[in-house]
């Protein structure tokens, strides 16, 4: 496994199949064909960590079906430890249809009521694996319903007690929540536990209901346990806040073909670096580090 001598980064949460139209800029109704691709933000992060030479593991549940087995095999091929992957014999692997608008941004339609990832139980967790983590990363989709929410909380607690840093990317997907208010409440319910949080500018606007470029809005997301808050601004780059300093790093001028997984790759790069050197969260050279990670 690549990076096996590095400290372990564990990603916890959903893994699913994305179906993407074979042409961008068209609606689902207008598309004649779809291409299947592996998806799920936590799984994407695990692959990014491993492909960058880090040591990654994934914890989650998929269906005991062709898609679930395919996803587990893709993790293995990318050097990700799959000892924490469970297979459900009753529920199917989640599916998502992703439309790519003409500007490269996405819209989602999910099929998962319930899907296997929602049925992960605390008894499915490999606690020995979790306790090896240097960084434990998760999103918010695993908080939406039981029993997965309780499994999420138990895994997070075990990782923290074993000394892991906690990493949170809310990855807001409103169609999966009962309401916008339920999403805000659920996402914020574990906000103050994380050492590292990454949000997009759109997520800042959703969570604060204020202009995401407003510094007061961004700072309202800060809490005393945080070591690093990152706000991604698409083609504009990112903003960063630590206990000692804050700033921004410009992006690179590229034509957006498909933004799917871009934020996950960004998070993977940060976590891979931080696992080897946690001072990435603190030192004043973060701006240079972030520039390198964005390349």
C-alpha cells in the first residue's frame, strides 16, 4: 500500500455511484447516456490522500452488490485500506445522478432510501483501526439518519480519545435532508468538535445566511478548538484562518470542465500534509503550503 509508513488518515462516511451525463451543460431529462463513476466525498478524500503518497483508510458501508464490490475494488486499486468497509445484504449501494451545468457546476438527484451507507451501525465499526488514526475525517451526510448517525458519533469519539485530529467537510447536500433548517442544525451539531474544517463559499452563505465574502460571516464559523478553517472560493482560490493568522491564496486560471471531487482532492492534499506534519495547521508558511497543494 502506498504511503504505508505515513501516519494514518481515516475517512468515514458515504461511498456511492455517480451517474454523469456524457455531455456537459444538459439536464438529466435531456441526456441520452450516463457514465458511471465512483463517488462519495469521504471516499474521494481517502483516494486523494493515497494517490498523493499518504496512508489512507476508508470506513463505511455499501451494498453487497456489483456496485458495492466495484467501489471497494477501486479503493484497493488506489491503495486505500478497506478493512473498515462493510457490505449490507439487504440494502443497495447508493446512486446519484449528477448534472453538469454549462458552467461546470453540479446539481444532484439521489437514490438512497435507505441505501447501505445509511445503515452502518456502531457494531460494524473496526475500533482497532479507528484508534490508529492520526487524522479522522468525515462529512455531514452520515449525520442525517440512524443508525449511521450513532455510528458516526461513536467513531468520532473513539478517534478523539485515541488522540486523533478531527477533520470536517460538511459537504452540504440539501436534497438529502428533511429541510434546510434540519441541515443547518445537523451540520452544526458537531461543529465545535473539529480541529480542521473546510467549507465552500456557498456553504458559508448557507450556514450563516450572510454574504460569504463578509469576514464577520466567516469568523462566526470559528470556534476555540479549531486549528484551521479553510474557505474555498472556486476559481478565486481559498481563504484560511488559524489561531495566529489569516489570509488567502489565489487559484489557477483554468476552464471548469467538471468540479466534481475538486474540493475532496483539496482536502486530501491538506490532510496528507498535516498527517506527517501537524504544524501545517499552525505555521506561517501555510500560504506557501496551500499554494503547492492547489497545484
